[in-house]
């Protein structure tokens, strides 16, 4: 079954609107990064487990970076460290935050949307 059909099926399930797991899976199926970002943001509001929250934040940060939304990606990674201070990959995330903070305005071709991470 093609990915768009699978995504459509998940979207049609009433359980998806209340499930962090299904919403996270749906986000992973979206070909359009902005749709994935919206779905990951929605998943964060659906009471994911601590492990899910980390996974969602990591995926969200990658999608935001892929769209050149540097400030939003940086905020997302900072939020990850606030929510999971004992995260084993903390050093790598701190390095990402540092590198994202060093990006010049010329490296940010589009203004960040108001992706206010929850």
C-alpha cells in the first residue's frame, strides 16, 4: 500500500486524534515536511510517554532543520533537554544547539514559523 494511502487511513481513524503513538507514526509518513512538523507538534500535546516525547522532539528538530527553521529547531532541542535532563545523548544535543546558534542570518533563508513547542 502506498504511503499516502496509509497516511489517509491513519488520518481517518478516530483514535489518531487522541493517540501520541498514532500521530507520531502519521507524522513519519508525511512527505511534506510542514505536515510532519504539525503532526509532531500535535503528538506532543497528546501525553506521550517520556521515551516517545524524546523520539518526537528529535524527529521534530530534524524536520525543522530540514526546512531551515533554525531558531525553531534550536528551541525544540532546548526543550528536549529541559524535559529529559538525563537524556543519554545530551552532549550531542548540546552540540546541535551550539551549532544552530552559530548559524548566520544568511544561512536562514526563510523566517521561522511560530512553531511554539509544547
